[in-house]
C-alpha cells in the first residue's frame, strides 16, 4: 500500500480505523526503543515534513536507538513493511524503522510507529532510551544475587523440614 493511499485514508477516519495490527502490544513503541524487536534497528522522534505517494521525509530530532547520519530521513513504502503509517505533515512521531536489504528505511504501524501524544510522552520515551530496563526474560539470568537468595532459601526450607521430621521421630520408641 503506497503512502499516498494511506494518507488519503486519513481524511476518512472510519476507513483508517479499520486498519489494525493483530496482537500489537499497547507499548510497541516503548519495546522498539528498548530493543525488544530484533529487526528494528532505529527508533527516533521526528517531525514529518514532505509526504509523497511512496515516501515521507522526517526531520530527526531525538535518536532513541541506533544512529542516523543525516538530519532528515526518508522513509519509503516497502511491499513487506506491514500496515502503512498515516503520516501527517508537521506532526511529531516516534518512528521505529527497519533498513531493507537495498538500504532504504521503512516503517509500519505494526512496528510501533505512532504520533507523539504529548510533551510528557516525548520526555518519557527519551528517558526510556537513556535508561532502558532489561527484557523480562533476562531478569533472572542477569541477577546472580537473586538466584543465590532463592537457592539458600530453598536449602533452608529443606533443612528445617528434615529437622522437624527427625524431631517427631526421635520421641518414638523402637519396636
């Protein structure tokens, strides 16, 4: 779907609202900033400038993940990019971008690209980029003290159980 076609849909909100990414988490933009999507190598905040039929130019204001060499990035429509974003000129977005094999940058609504809701939203995303928390599946693996505490607690529980059991059996007479 070309960018121009989806921008035309912006004039008809009911038609645009029917477009949906199945299973898109409510915090997809935040996940892109933290690097939880392996194929998303760039996340930034920028303001949309020129919008064409198959590309949108965005001035890069805050790079949250990855790096950008130029102050304006052109996002091109790509057949495999997913659901196109309804870019509106002059509006600020959090963009989660993927670089295609031919070097072009693409994005989609399914990657977490969305409008910045407020100044507070923008500040929160910048803070998250500066101090990302580790993905949930690495918390235990990266916390040896927690594992030691769990192991010691388990051993103490087993020891207490054995002592209580032996204490009960000590009062019984042998047959």
